[in-house]
């Protein structure tokens, strides 16, 4: 081995190993082909090299039920997730406000473990709280009432008895109504509530909170603890191309990586 190659190998070996990657709000959709390609590239070239991948909600623009799992578009995503799982990557899922109907069939096909929201864990000597983040937006009273309804098992069971096409039509109607309602809401109402965040930190002290949902990517050094807000993805918007993930390495460092 020549000295240059040896130096390159030593440099790679010196880099702390990736313990976990955290990603949310990719909003995968047939209508967003570049975003889809970027996510598949992320799985094949980045997630494949980590120990754990945490998908923290709204991976899909919407999910009408696991009986839509064999749709050609969904199949490519599911197959890519399964491939990295079979290569040894552990995959974990927390539901978002758009894909909370993901169920056991999806989990089995992708070899993914479904987690509660919030979930806590200890990795690389870091105590972490993981959440999609929408349950922290308590100022948005109308949304919280809607969330409480659709997260009920009885509501979901009844909804899933409807034909797939009808479910998709209902979801599309809900999305349009939500988009219209958001125009009349202040940005503050749609952000997390400080008291809700503080209560979560008090429940799980000395922990780092990682969440998505708000599309307000940032690192908040708050009195109760650190809070990392994951970026949303949109690679089809040429003027506002964005996306990325949070990386935890063996030494306990947390760093954002961008597309």
C-alpha cells in the first residue's frame, strides 16, 4: 500500500462511526421524483453505513393504508428499506401526521420496528427523546382535536374498512382543507409549544429532544435541554432545494448532514 492510500485509509478509519441517522418529513410522492431519487440515494449511500435508521414521521406525503403497499411507487421505497435492513441496518419508525396509518404489514415488509411517540433511548452515551413533534403543537387546538380523533384505534379500524380509492379521496379532501386552514393560522400557532417541550424535558431529564413536523430546522439550546428540529425535504423545488438528516456518531456527537 502506498503512503497516500495509507493516509486516506487512516483518515477514514479515524472518523467516528455512525451509530444512528434521524430523518423526517421527506414527504415522498410520485409527484416529487427528484425528492424520491434523493431519498433512495440517501438509503443506498448513507443509511447503509449506519447501525440504526430512525424515520420520525411523514416519510410519505400520505399513507392510505397497508393495502396500498404493492403500488409500484411504494414498492420501490419498501424494497430499498428492506435491502438495507437485510444488510444489517436496524430501522425504526415513528408515525407522522401524514402516515399514521402505516401498520404491521409495512413493518414486516420493511423489517422496521414501530415505536411509540415519544420514545426514549440511550445511544453513544446520549439520552435521547424521539418524536415526530406534532403532539407538541398544543396551541393549534383544532389540529390537536383532529389528531386525537384519527389516532384512536376504533377510528382507524373503521376508516380502513372503506375501499382504498375512497380513503384516498377522503385524505385528499382533508389535505386541501388543512392547507386552506393553515393560511389563516399564525406561524407561532403551528410551532411547538414551549410549555409542552419543557414538560417533555422534565419527564425525561438530561435528554436531547429530536423531532420534525414543523419544517423549522434548527438547534435550540433551551433551559431544559437541547432540541434538534429535523429539516424537511423538497428537491423538486429548484429555488428552495432542501433536505438532510441528523447523524449520531460513536463519540456522542450530533451533526446535521445536508443534501
